[in-house]
C-alpha cells in the first residue's frame, strides 16, 4: 500500500505541500479533490519524482520501498505511473517505439525478460482495439499533433501495457468531451484490481461519476483537511471548497 | 561578390582567418599557420569499399589527394558512384578535386565518404558538380575524421533547368572542419535540397556553410540542418540564400536547429537571405536550445532511465534529417552510420 506521512514539498523556495498524510491500501481508489493551487499536481509530481519538486520533510513508502530515495525511472519500474494532465509530445519517437522502450526498460530494472517485437505488437493490437484507437496512430511520434482526447487515450494505453500497480491520474478529465471521458474511464476501470491502488486527482466531481472512488480526500493549502466516502465528492460539488480553504488558511 | 575565398594548401597566405567574414567562426589560419608538408604518395592499400559498399555502383577513390583511377565522371542513365576521399596521413596535407556531371535526364546517386585515419593531417577536397537539364542527383556525404585533423571540403554545384539536386551531409567534426556548398540555380525551375546533421563531442568543430544563388526563375531551395554539440564542441551553420533580380517565383526555405548538451558547447548560426527579386517566397528558422526537461521527465516517469531517454531524444532530433534522404538504401546506411556515432 501507499503510505504518505507528513510530506512537505517545496518548488523552488516555495512550500506547496505542508504536512500531507494519506494511506491508500492496495485495491482501493482514492480521490484527491481540492481548489486550484492546493497542491494537487504537486502531489502527483512529488510521488513520481519530478526534478524540482523537493521533499523537505516526511516520508513516502510504496509496498515497503522508500519512494523518495528513488529516481523517476526506478519508481516507474516499481509500478508508479503518473498520468499527466497535459501529456508531453515526444517528436521523432513513434508511440510504439516509446512504449516498448519503456516496457523493456522496466522489465530490465526488475530483472525480468524483455518482450520481443512480435509479442509486443500483439499486445499493442489488443490493447489499442479495446480503447478504440486507430492503430496507425501508434506509428506516429508520440502525442505529436494528437488531440487532447487522443493524448489521454494514449495515456490509458500506456497504463494498460505497462501494468503499473500505483496509478496517479492527474486531472485526467481535463479537455475531454463526454464520449472521450467515457472511453478513458472505462479504460481506467478495466484496470481496477485488488493489487492496484489508484489516486485520482481532480478538481471536479464529474470524473468520479465514471471512476467511483472508495474514499475522497480534500486537499487544501498543502494538507488533507477532510476525508470521507464518495458522498463527500457530491457535497463538495454542491458547496464548493470555500469552507475548507478558509479553515486551512 | 558571393564567391567564397579560394584556398590553396601550398600557399599559407590563402588560409582565411576570422577576419574574413565567411570564415569568422572557423579561423583556419589560427590552426594552420604554415602550408603543411605534402602527404606521402606511398601506395596505401585501399581496403574494402567504404561505408556505402553494400550499395554497389562504381567507385572514384582518392587516397591522400591522389586519384586511384579516374577523377572525372560523366554520368548518363541511372548510375551509382561511390566517391571516396581517403586520408591516411600524419601531420601532412593533401588536396583533391573530383569533377562530376550528370547529363541531361541522368539519375545519379552520389555516395561520398571522407574516411580519415592517422592524425593531424590537413585535407582539402573539392567537388565540381554539374546537374544538367532534367537530371537528378542525390548526394549523401558521410564525414569521419580524427579529432586532430583539419579539413576543408568545397563543393561547387550548378543545377540547370528542371534539374533536381538533393544533398545530405552527416559529420562528426574534426579539429577544424569546414564543409562548404556553393550552389547555383543556373536555369529555370531547379529543385534543390541541402540538408545536414552534425553530432560533435570533445573539442571537435564542424562548420556547414552553404551559399545558394538563385539567378534563374522558379527555383526551389529547401534546407534543413540539425546539430548536437556536447562537451566543448562547436557547431557552425552559415546559410546564405541570394535571390537575384529576375529570379521571380523563387521559393527558398532554410532551417537550422541545434541542441547544446552540456554547459560549454557552442553553436554559431548565421542564416542570411538576400533578396533582389519581388515575387519570391523566402523563410528561415533557427533555434538553439537544450533537450526539453519536461519531455525527459515524462520518459523517465514511464521507466526509461535518464541516459537512455536523452539518447532517444537526441537520435530522434537528428534522424529527421536522415529521414529526408530520398534513396532507401542510402538512407538506411546513413541512419546506421549516424546512430552508431551518437
């Protein structure tokens, strides 16, 4: 399981997370909701090890490993996957090459056997058709010229192929229309399993109609200020974050 | 007015210094104060057929400046020529000139390699190339030389009406290395592409200079040069396009993009468009930067270790130039050649 204890993270000299504590047991889906500027994206970056997001205090352990002591690729090999709010474009690297390189790098790091090109091709065909993706898109440079919806679908495809055990979805619904949202959510839901933990970071409750959380946490001013069941998300949607922002300040 | 200075290896006073505008980033005189002693003519056995051996065709070979066989070719029909400038010298200098023309309607695949070994030599290689009416020439140049070599390669290319010329230069640099192309759009409707890629490490220096003169109407010029420098290496790109009075309908585009990996590398880029005609389209773009840190993090987040991610991005950046090579076989050789040297 994921255990975050009293995590403080600064970006530059600016403290963003100020004592965040959170446990996500295996198999559970937890939503992190909060106003703009609360530190939601920072949490995702800090867990995945983005340079410049420095943990100044506290601890994060994932399946017993101290995550903060690992570089981003090592964390990925241990199952950490951050789905980006704005997935990056990688010019010149075809999507398929990218994913296969990533998969085999992870397997090498774990001491597993690499996947051969034909076996990988088979995996990609199955996974892309499940997501209703045009296979030719995978031959194009990753995310270059893709629409917002296509980029998010590409993120889900990567999840399906890399099979991470800790999924962090950062504002996965942003820029998606209803149809794309449904397809993406179905993709995420298909990955729910007793071994996999998910952290769904979102500003709006909308996404949680599609990806039903076990627990909902409110992040304000760098800390978790309230936790509850799925009903908390509806309450936030009705009442807004003002109360929590005022309390946190 | 637009001609680049002539160099004669036997005459040190012909070596341009940085005070000559066209050589200001590649000070030849600074690294070569005296005329080098001539390289020995002792027969050096030519082993193998060079990097393009697998593509067959005829060969024109120069060893230490001396032609082993012919130094002139008139191409007709469809032909492949491997033009090899081989340097095997220690501290000496040599010069060679190859004269090649593609007759009207000919298709010539010109595979040029600069194969240097030994050390501290000075090489001056010239190519005079005529592309006749309706002829098509693809010239792919691979340059590999020792880190302490000095070399100047000068190509003068004349393209006649409706001629097609495609050039791609790939190099890893040398102590001071200049690869010049002077191209003349001599008659209407020539279609020209001048591409290049440099990957430099250590203290290497490569200078890709082109001067394209549109004197006739409806000429097309498309240039894409990309480069990567590491350590204290220095990359130079100078691209000059002149559109003379009357060269209406000219369409000329020039791009140069470079990455500086490391704190002490240097790129000097000088794009110039000089336009005397009215009805023309000209554009140039030039960028120098570092690898995109966000993209690097994204790749690492997916499990690709930092070094591997960097290498993948650098290769993808440069390979765009290779992808533009119109001949399949030559493109694959060039791709392997380049990726092996990154």
